[in-house]
C-alpha cells in the first residue's frame, strides 16, 4: 500500500514537472517570437533615423481602468505622433492616439477609449515623459471619466544611446 502511494505521488510529481517544462518552453518561445516581431517593426518604422522622445515601443505598467501588459508603439508621420497597439491589447492594429509635441517631455492630443461592447469614443489626452525618457504617463478621457496609465519603454532600451549613434553621422 505504501509503495503504491509513493509511486502515485512520483507520477503526479513527474506530471507536474512535465507540465511546468511545457509551460516554460511555451512562455520562452512566445517571448522570443514577440521580440523578433518588434525587431521587424522597429527596422521598418525607425530604421536609420534619430527618434523623438515619445517614439518607440512601450508596455503598459499601470492603469487605473483596464489591464496592464499592452504593448504600444508611437511613431511620427509629418508633424503628428500616432499610437498603435501592437501586442496583448484589447484593440490592436488600429491607431488609438494622435498627439502633437509641446516640448521634449510633453505631448497633447486625443486617444480612443474602447468599451467592452466595442463602442469607441475619442477624448483629449496629455502625455508627460520622465526625464530619462524611459517611461511616461498619459491621462485621457472626459471630466467625469479620467483614465491614467503609466508606460515603460521596451524599445529602444536606452533612448539617449540610440540617438547618439545618429549624431555622429
């Protein structure tokens, strides 16, 4: 009886260990593929040029409404900065923000607000970038419903080092 119990526990333990290995492999593979996708995007959108402080790829680290983990990209076209969600977001592949630069740390414009019924409205927004250009906060919405989010830069990892390469040319 005791031997049967030990054998059953070993099988359960091995099963759990196998599940953990599969989960870990899936997680690492998913992250690797995502990183590869971002590299392709950055080469297409930002190649061979200096970027402005808001440009790059960011991950949402805080939200007073909605989940974190969304990955978004800001890019410049003419004199406007566009935001598009590219990974792990409620709405992806659509422009979700349009902003104008006030100075190197502040931008104003508008952002889309999406509801679970897929309704979409656009509301004023303002962005304030940290002194090191590696994080920003955005506030958007109407007077009766404000959204606050914090984002961390994931590309380029170091804004100043990235742009320094183009200053030497």
